[in-house]
C-alpha cells in the first residue's frame, strides 16, 4: 500500500463562501466628507478631545453622531452596510443577513452545500475534508506534509504510477526546454469514473473525469518557452491537471460549455478566484519581478469541467490576457462548439517537475476587506509580446480581475500603430466589441464603457501590431466615479494598487474639519 499525495487547492472550492465583505462595491459605503457632514456639529466635543491625534479614523473624528445614508443604514466601523446586511464587529465587515457565518471571517449562503471548518479558516463543499490551509476532495484526507492531500491506493497499477512520479521529481528539478527529452504522459483512463453533464439553471457542469469520445480530438497546446515569456500559463496548467487527475500528466480532456457569459462568470466565481490575487506581486526572485498578478483557474471556466474545485494560482497579469487571446482564436480555428471535447496539452515542460510553490497562491483573503480601496489601474505599455500561437506581436494592457459594476477604460496610442484591439477576459470571452479605433490616435484617446453583472477574471486590452516599437497609455476607472491620472505603469508595492489609484479613506485635519463646520452655517 502506498499513498498518493497531491497539493491542496487553497480555497479553490469555496463555491459560495465569502469573506464578510465579498460584494463590497454595492453593499459597502466607506464614509467620506460629503456623506458625513451631517454629523459634524453634534460631534464637536469628541473631536476637540482628539484634535491632537495624527491619524484619527472617522468614528473617533466625528463622534457618535456619525450617520449613514438611507440606502445603507447599518453603521459598520468606518463605513455603512446595506439594510439586508449585518455588521460583524470583528473586523467591521458586512455579511448578508441570510448567510451563515464561519469563524468571524467568512460567510456563505444557507443551503449552498457548504461546511464551516472547525478552525474557522474557511468553508468547504459537502463531501470535502477541511485541512490546514484548504480543502481536500472526496476520497482524500489531510497529509502530514503541509499543503497536501493524501489518498490510499489499493491497486498495484496506481502504486507504480505514484512511485514513477516521485522518482521523476527527484531526478529532474530543473525545467527543461529541450523537446527531445519531453515525456509522453497521457490522460489516465479511469473507467470507474464517469462524466455527467448536468444543467442547473441552464448552466452546464461535469462530475468526475472526462473521458475522450473520439480518438482524434483537437489538441490545444501550451508550449513552455521559459525566460519569463508567458511561462506562468503552462506551469499552472500542469498543476491544474495534477489537481484534477490526482497524478501528474501532460494532457487532459475538457468539454466546451458555451452556455452563456453568466454561466461562465458563475464558474469563475465558484473557482475561488475573486480577489484571490489582489495585491499579490511577482516575487523578486522571478523573471517578472514586481509585476501585478491575476487569478488563473484550471480547468478553464469556459468548460463544463471548470468552476468549483478548479485549481487556482496567481499568474503575471499580461500572461493571463495572452492566454485569453489564444483560447479565443483556438476555439474559432478548430470549430469547437458547445459540448465538443478537446485536449489541453502542455509541451516542452515535464509536468512532474512542476511544484505548487512555483506560482504564488492567494493573498490570504479570497475577497477584499470592506474598506480596501477600489483596484483601479493605469499604465504605459511599451513592450510587445508574441502571442501564444506565435502568430504576431501584441501589446497588452492588463486591466485586472474585476467584480460586477460599471467601468471605463481610456486608451491612447502615443507611438506605433495597431491592426486591431480587443477587450477580452482570460478565457477569451469578448467583453465588448470595439469597432473604430480612430480615437486611439486622438489627444483624448479611445473611451470604452461597459457593465459587468458578476466577477470576470483577467480582463485586458490586447492589440495586434506589426511593429515592436509602441506606446499604449491607458487607465481604468469606475464609470460613475473619479478618474485616475494616467500613470507610467509603475506599481506601488505597499498597497498592491497601481499608480493613479485614489483612496476613499478619509483623513481630515482639525483645521479642515472646522472649515467644513463654518461652511455649514451658511447653508
């Protein structure tokens, strides 16, 4: 008897588990001066007592008379929750009244098939096992090795596979770029596990491991090049295949869903990606050191195998946009439609050598705290990249993983020309068709407004170009809020936001406060 050990998908299966402030944008209001002036006069006593404080929060600054707007009547720390939400005093966070709380840090909808882990670190779906740092799938238990799950194998065949994987990992620790040594590891055929495609409210899902229905399925290849050239994507696919199959393999069979954007977005949310990589930057030791990251899930959310239980990691943001463009063109080139199977294969990288620590995991807060500033971004892109199918050069403006709401992107070509421009997500879904690009070359730039009903990961602008000398400046704002200033693309490592992000937290000096009070006397 040998044990099979696989990595835990850290929080990947939190299908309906929220941090107590998941949907901050519509549910939370962080008070600013325009919303709190009504409480200034009656709060003078407490203000006077604390006038020498160097960083007073709004509650201490404005005293007990601080009031919330009618639309968000529940006072919660420095902000306000909707009437349908409760304020949990531990951390001052908003949680839906209909949800179950877990450990004071998470909440989930009743009846969603979730179980709160005893340590309060999070929630797992029914049938999974709570383990330190994550959830282990059915049939697995917590391993003595941190961050791993363990399953007892009863057959000699599985023992051999496990031993082979272990030996390969020990003998080869450096990723090879030589195709001559590439192992041929195919998807294991597990006849006892059947795939069932079901429909819940119109969305397609799959259970078990998909088995090929044809001997000549089209193959979507992801080639590992190395040197920081979009290598995060094949690396994460290797980890995702291992997580899904239980052993290392080079390929896996997936099924395209084509059941609409709402279903695709729902699978993206169920994967655990929302806010997973907020503030996570590539480590100093990596080739893309300091770059912002986006959440990448596998299997893709455009497949029925995606969603709850997917493997998630933080990848370099522009890698994710290049992946989306490749998936989009590959689907079109191969005529893959709804219910069609295809193979995803990693080339030029031995997946047995890939470790879960090769990519960064979530930042510890799957969703953002109630009072975190909006993650609006701006930049100037002067580097071109080869598309993953090696067809052409591309310039990428990685806008980020975005929650539901209204957004505005402004783009301007300062140098160079583009053949086309697309607004897509990391799975190749087009967010909004862009017709004329004439405004790109005007002083005001091209303005793109769109609305999202739900979380969408890896949104970016990707333009094809025949040159290598370009300069695309861009900025992302809330379509109904203040715009950021166009930046240089430099990032602020202190808060994980990109230059130009404006803070909604209020810090008022006593002199400024008195000015507001005097103005009120004339109203």
